[in-house]
C-alpha cells in the first residue's frame, strides 16, 4: 500500500510538472527594439501605437519588453519597460496600464542618439528572452534598419536566433533610398541574411494591420 501511494504521488507530481512545462511553452515573449537615433525619433508616435496594440494582444503569463536602440544597446539600462503579466486578468490589466504610462513618459522625454546599435539591442533581447523562457519568442525592430556603430564598438558577432521570429516594423525609406532604391533593398537583404544565418525567421511588416496574425500563432 505504501509503495502504491508513493507511486501515485510521484505520478501526480510528474503530471503537474508536465502541465507547468506545457503552459510555459505556449506563453509569448515579445521584445521590441525602438530606434531613437537622429530624425527617426519623429516616428515614435507610431511606435507608441504599435506598443499599445501589442499590449492589447498579450495574455496573462506573456512577457513584453520595450528597449531603445541607441549608441550602445547591449545593456539592461536601455530597457524602458518590462513585464511578465500576472495570471489574474485584473492584475494583468493593471500592469498593462502602468506599462503604457511608462512608455508615454519615455516618448515624451527621449532624446535622439548619435548612433544606431541594432545588433547590440538584438544581443540584449536574446539574452533577456532566453532567461524569461517564453515558448514563442518574437523580436520586433522598429527602425529604418540603418545601423551606425560608434568607433571602438565590436558588433561583428553572430546572432543565435534559433526559435526566434524577428520582425522589422515601419522600415521607413531614407532620402538616399529615394535616390537609389537598391540601398533600401540591400539593407533589408543584409538583415534577412543576418537573422536567417543565426537560425531565426525574418519578416518585414510596414502595415500595422498585418501584425494581427503574429499574435494568434
């Protein structure tokens, strides 16, 4: 009898642990990098709309992080807001409200940076999301994708993006792109190669309405 009870107890614990594992595997993690360099800060109202849209789509148990892209983005100091939402919907809604208020403050106070360290921001995103152990991991890059690294910074580093979706949003065309569209196309292709060589999935979305499907998968 004692052996039977022990076996039943072990089976119950194993099933509970399996249930927790399965629950974690379906949670979503979204890390959004927001370009704050130069004139791209004029686009931050659009970033604000995307952040609010994302907040509305995420569920209790999901994780959302917003970080700025500036001169040196491989730093936790560049994280503007971060939250894993509570299982209780009422608490999750309160957390989303505070998250939104923090973003509004950031948008009002941010100053343009001199350089655009997108690679450093992606390295920070991967480090954070791996620790969060979200099942479905997405990196959103709100930028024109024109990376400019300050002298002395090493960003010739491969990205390990296995299991990640990387989605570039609001990839505005620069004045030079209008003169020579090949520059724009090459920039997109370079980033696609960089993400896919690291094992990630690459996508470009410039229409907010097309974001809907990524939160339903």
